[in-house]
C-alpha cells in the first residue's frame, strides 16, 4: 500500500471517530438537557443536522491542530493529541450541558477545556478548543430547550457569549508559565470582571428584578469556580493516562521528598549537592534561551543518579581522603566512571521519568574523553594510546536540555575544583568549556545555536559568583576585636 493510500485510510478513521463522537455528544446532550432519553424523539428532524454541525466543528478543530498548529510544536503523536482534544471536548460539553439544563447558561464551565488543552498542548489550541466547545454546547442545548420545553431567551445566548470570553481569557493565564494558585486566582478574577456583563444582560430581560440580575452575576462567578474545579479534577488524570509532564508534574518530581532523590542523598550526598547546584545553573540557562525551566531543573536533578551504584568512585563522595581508583588499574577505573550515564538512564526508565530527563542522564557526557585517566595512562606508558579507549560510549546530546546539562555539569565541576579569582578568569573557563564541547563535536547532534550558547555562557557566569561566594570567617572577626 502506498504512503498516500495509507494516509488517506488513517484520515478516514480519524473522521469516522469524529462522527461517532459528534453522535455521542448530541445524543447524550439532548438527553441531559431534555431530562430523559425519550426527548431525543421529540427533537426529531433537528437531530441529524445537529450531529452534522457538531461533526463539522470537531473536524475543523482536528484539521487546525494537524495541519496548522502541530507542525509548529510537534509535542505528541498525532493519535495521542487527537484523543486528548476529543476526550476533553466530550467531557466538557456533556458537563456544560448538565449545568445548562439544570442551572443556567451563565455557569457553563467551558473555560476548563481551554485551561486543560493550553496546559497539555498549546495556547492556540486552547483558544480554538474553548470557542468551538462553546459552539458545540450551544448547537446541542439551545435547540433542545426550544423544541422540548418551548423556551428561548436572549439571556441564554448571553451566557454562551460569556462562556467564549471566559475560555479565551483562561488561555492567557498560561502565557508566561503557570501554577495552581495563578490559575485559580486568575479564573476567580475573570469571573469577577465578567460579572458586570451579567448586569447588562439582566437588564435585557423585560421582567428583570434586582434578585434575577444578582443571580446572573452569581452564576457567572460560580461558573468560573466550577471550571477551575473541573480542570483540577481532570488534569492529573490526563497527566497520568497520557504521560504528559506539565509544569505541575515536573515541580513534583523535583521535590526533595521524591524517593529517588532521597535515595541519592543518602547513598551519594556529594553527588546530590552537585546536582542541586547544576539544577540552579540549568534553570537559569533554560530561562535565558526560552526553554522550560521546570524540565531543565528536572534533568539536572537526576542527571547523575547513576552514581548511586558506586558512589565512592566519584570524587565528590570521597570524604575520608581515600580514593579507590588508586587500587585499580586504569581500564577498570574508566569502566566504573563511564557506566554511570547508562545506569542512570536505566534507573530513570524504571521510575517512569520523562523521556527528556532520561536522555539528559544518558547524554550529558556524550562520547567525550576522560582526560584525567587518559593523561594518567599516557604518563605510565610509552605506547601510543587511542583516545577512543578512554571515551564515554553514550550518544551525544540530542536536545537543548542535554546540551545545557553537559555544559553546566562541567562548569560546576571545573570551577569547584579550581575557583577563579576574577570575573575574567571565570568567563575564560566557561568559554573554554563551551568551545571544547563544540570542537569535540559534542553539540553537533542537537539544534542549539551559537546565540543560545552565548546566552548560556552569560547565564552561567552571572549565576556562579552568587552560588560560590566567600563567607565571613567569624572566628577571625572575633580575633580582630
């Protein structure tokens, strides 16, 4: 079968799925608003056009996400993205139909769909999902209420308009990072800001009263609160089901209470301290070049977790002056050192850590040379040595995150071993480290640019002095007194 025929067949399956979802939403939506499945027959000739219009709206969202949005971010597989969007629209639409049928159109929690899609996929998809979900709910609910109960009011249309405004506003809460408090307070503020619209639409009712207007305003506020509650309920389920690492989830795995980090602290305290320092550097570098600082911190926190297997063979964990490498032949020492990236990656896979974090652990040394042992071996033999025998046997960094960890890891180790005395000396060390990685080809497999590397150099040079500053010797101060 040709690629074209195969793609055509897959697309047909996607659209058949959309038709099934459109039928499901229409069927249950009518039953919910009409308060009984027997009401579907009452809708009659409107049911088929309703399904068709819902199908068209779902298809537009799908086409927009596949051919317009997805090429710009390529975050997930097409199927996983499809399932996320369609399931969120389905759940939100049916819940909104329930709120509409039993309470008010002004309390529709459609902003939840925008929030979840913005967090999991992209902000632009969050906007279009919120707008089209509102349209889908309106197509199902308004005709059903009119036909079944012979009721229609301009106030209902006003509720859907507020739903659209609330949905679009919700996506902008995701503009520059987000946290649970920001989302909750943001939606509450949006609800308060939209309440005057309730007053405006309330005056459009010929039989308005102060109480009826107050109820509309209350519904608007409560609708936004419900949206946040609905988002809070669904988001962890989507994170777990689809293995999506939102900033919430990344912040959780960076907590020092995580079992794996506690184990690292107990078995390799020096490595743990090193990871904390590198995480601060990596986070600053990620911010400087526009990457997710939560992901950068997670990569740094776990990049050396493989050292737990033999912590005493790494200098930062040697506190009694004894170095076990003094009793080993060089080849064995090289093997002990070079195995820790692959061992770390295996541990992280077993703990179901993000793929980016696993790759950073595996790639943060690339296939670079262990110069200490190479020079040590060169000093005790007259033979010509092959540097390949003293290299790590891991892939080179394939992501910007892995490249950041490689640079920050080496900078922290080098500067801690020999602290620079001046700013110029510090800049020279960081510059030489980055240039050395470039000349050795370690950064050739990722899409990091020279501009990014310049920003990383600046970020490291600005962060290190504040992290390794001198402290006052209080004993000497007392002696002077």
